[in-house]
């Protein structure tokens, strides 16, 4: 079944007096949401005991937990020693995820740097093939590793690039950040057809079963000539994308992803808004 939830804790979480990640399980459940994404954005700094404690809190509330690996992963780095750190960031995140009893890990693939894009992407593919071997060697292949579409032009992570990465092995499933896609494509996502074209492409490349429960990040994002500038909230009326046409496309294509709101400070509220929109509109779509 389709799931909705926030990335991290919204401003309202702290305003209501909550402090600890374990509290987020009840906070999210009380609002009728289904999932939560924990971020290791600045590094995997968590004890085994803390990871287990977080996992137990979310299991008790029936909320699925995912994690986001550190933001500074770069599998296109020409320095082999720096690339080795990227393997470690993903694997350490995955080990913590297992302690939390989650199954989905999101990661940023790479940055173009000073190389040509084709050279940077080729190195990224080679390194992610090595990552695949590490995943199996460490017995982590029961998890879902989700390379993310990226919002800046200099980052590796177009829809097409993410599809090619995922073709390396079934252990990889796309994380489609529609705010990122919209930002790097200068406001391309407006109609249900705009979403449908990209989703149909991924289904054609990866197969329906692989895409049925894919991972989604969603937020409105300010963008400029080089792509993403910053995340916004659903209150913004200047930048997109809008969720309603995505909801229609998901329903038409019979996709049931795990949808994470990455709004700036209102992620729980905007996750609730998406869930209301989806279920309120669902019966009006005739396909």
C-alpha cells in the first residue's frame, strides 16, 4: 500500500515539546502517517543501542523507517581513497538501518566535478558495481538501496542515469525526488502526463514489479540556472512541483511508493497534505 511520511522532524515536533527520535514514532503515528526517514546526512554517528532503540519505537507504532546515507557520498571522485569512504558511508548506514529494522536506504550517487559528464558517470557506474559486491559480501542484499535523482546540473542523477544505475542489480531501486527533477529541468513537472512520461520510462527500463513500491522524495524547490537552490514548503506559490498531478499518475499506473516529504520545516504537515490529496482524489480518477 502507498505510504506517506516526513523526512526528519518538523518544526511542530519540537514546538510540541518532543526531543528524541524515538518520540517521532508516536508523533507520526498520531497524525495518521505511515513512514519516517532518518537522516545520516552529516555522517553515521549513532550507537548500536540507539539504533535498536529507535527501531523498537517505530516497530511498536507500526511505522516503517528508512534512512538517508551521508550527503557527501561521491562515487565519481577520481581519488580511490575518497571513493573508499563512500563505500563505507553506504555500508555503515545500511548496518544501522538493519538495527532499526528498516529496509530502505537512500543515497546520492555522485558529483560531476572537473571531468566530463560521461567520464564521471562511467566511473560512478564502475564504483557502484563494486558497491554491489560489498553489499552482498556483508549480507546486506535483503535491503533496498535507492540512488536518488538529483537537483543540481553538476550532480549525477538524472532519471535516465538513475535507471542505468539500478540496472546494475535488483538490490538497487530508484529514489525519484520529483522536486529535484523539476528543479534541474527548470519547472518541467506540471501535468499528470509530465509525471506519467518519466514513470513510464522507469517502468519500461526496470519493470513494473521493481517500480511498484519505489521510493519517492517530494517537496517544492526553488531553482535557478544551475538547478536546485533550496527546499520550500507547500505554501509556496512560485515554484513547483504540485502533488496532485503526481497522485493522478501514480494511481493510473497502479504504483504504490513510499513517499517522503522533504519540505523545509513542515515535512509532517505536507506529508499529511499529500495523503489527504491522494485518498480524497483517488475515487474521482477513472482509468
